[in-house]
């Protein structure tokens, strides 16, 4: 282990890396439950999706451990899974099999870019205001979905949406679980999100909201997973909507991973290998049957606990693999226990709004359009499109055309072309 992970050179020990990995796992283990719940809304088997999530996390963490020797953790991204279920499948009308093909192709493109000098130049060319707006918009979208899942917000024929029935058991359970989640997070309790999910599930048992059927046969999930592995479909590969979705997803992955990895990996060699590893992990995601993966912000918990090398990530990956044996329990988790996690994560993503330049109308107005249209159109791609199309137009009309670069104009033209061809 010392030779493989260079423990002495990083001034760490096996025990410290193991304990840090254990801590990091309990911080991110919620993703198996939450991701499966979101992919269920795309028509995928919840148990099979949980297995796909676990296997993809296992492979991603091991790859970043041995390739980059980094303590980062790779998991399906919150935002990417929302994009998969609610934009690709529900809004654009793709089947989940075609959605997996989009994940796979975007992973291939991302990997190609990550292995070329284009990655750095592309990311630097996109204005910080627009990158931040995408994050904030997705955060609001995630929050909105959490509010819907928990019954706090419901549909209304006159006003489209309204406040849900606060006297219903489901809504009350969501509110109590949200309070527990917020307290655990504020108090910085290790594994707080996982604890809050468990508490929410236990509170829901007397009301019959769990889906537990008494079965402990985890192999049933594996049998369902056989229909998920390698199930991607390329039937609409040559259509413009397919490539619009691929382009949008690739952009999201490039921005999000670059920002996260730059935050935690200052070593240039480790950064390069970690960035490439996240690209390859997205190819795995499409193949093994889940939404796109990212370097998790929760990696900071393991690093704060003392993780310095890839050994910590390897521990996390192995624990994810072990979670395959708990699929019946994962299936039993009700929406009232999942919703508070979505709401909290959405609120955390809102912090990126401080990076938007509100003193410059040519920066904040396109960002504003992106932020509001992502949740209000129920489509991440449409929100991004309006933001990127309006950005160069406003710059030019306000006499600031010199601030534009070729990349921004090219991205705007691609989004505009997509709309023009479907008028």
C-alpha cells in the first residue's frame, strides 16, 4: 500500500486513510438511495438503478484512487440525474435506454476533451456568471422536485402549482424529516444525510409509506439489473435533439468537474489524472446503467478527516460495492425521506449566486434567465439555451461585443440552431 499510494510521502497511514474513507462513505452513501429514487421517475427499476449506482461508484472511486492517487470520490451528480430523468426522458421524450446512450456519448466526448488542451481553454472561455447561473438554476430545480416529492408543493389547474396539504401525513413527515436533516447538517454530524434518511424512513413506517414487502432476497435486484446493464439504445443517434442533449450534458459535466477538482487538487499531475478519470467514469455510467458521474463535493469531508491519497477513495469504492447487498432496504425508503435531501442539496447549490456580477446588467440578466428558466421550463437544456443565446445578444446591443469570445458565440449558435430547426 505504501508503494502504491505513497503513504509516507503524503505523511499519512493506512489507519488514517481507512478511517477517512469510512467517514467519506457515510457522507455520500445517500446517493445510492436518492439517485435510484430519481431514476425511478424515468421508468427505471429502483433496485436495479441502486445496483448500477453502487457499481459505477465502485469503479469510479477505484479508478481515481489508482490512476490519480487522489482522495476524491466519484458519484452520480445531483443535477445530472435530474437532467437525465426530467429533461432527457420527460421533457425531450427519450426512453431511458436512449438516455443511457446520451450519458455514454457525453462521457466519450468529455473524455476526449479531458485528454486534450481543449478542456482548459473551453472552460476558461465560458463566463463565470453563466457557469454559476447553471449551478444555481439546477439547485432551484432540485429543490422544486424535492418539494413536489414531499407533497409540500402540488399541481393546481388555475395557478399551475400551490402549497400542498400541510395536514396530510406525507407532507408532515417530509417537514419533520427536513427539520432533522437541517439540524444534522448545521451541527456537522458525520453521515448526517444518511442518518436523516434512516430517521425519515423509520418515522414513515407507522403510516405505511414504505415499500417493504418482507423480502430480504437481494438477488432479485441483481436479476432486474441484467436488463439494465448495457441497455443503451442509439435509435435516435442521428437526430438533432439527441445531440442537443449530449452537448448540454457534456457542458454541465465539464464545468462542474473542473470546478470541484480544482478546489481539492492543487497538484497539477493529480488534477490532470483526476479530471480524465471523471471522464472515463461517465462512460462506465452509461454502460452500467446510471446517470452521469462527477467528483463529489462531499469529498471535502474525507479530506478534512485526514485523507491524503487514493487509498481513502479505494475504501469508499469497496464500501459502495458492499451496499449492493442492501437493495431491499433501499427500495423501502419513501419519498418523504428523500425529499429533504434534495431540498438541502438545492439550497447548497444556490451559494454559487455570489459569483454572478450583479453590477453589470450584461452579465446578470442572461444569468437571471438561465436561473429562472431551468426550473420554470422543467428543462435544464432550455434554461441553458436562453442564457447562452441572450448573453452575446445583450453584450452586442449594449456595445460590449469586444468582451465576447468565439467559444461563447459558437455555443449560442448551437442552441439557437436547435430552436430554429424545430420552429
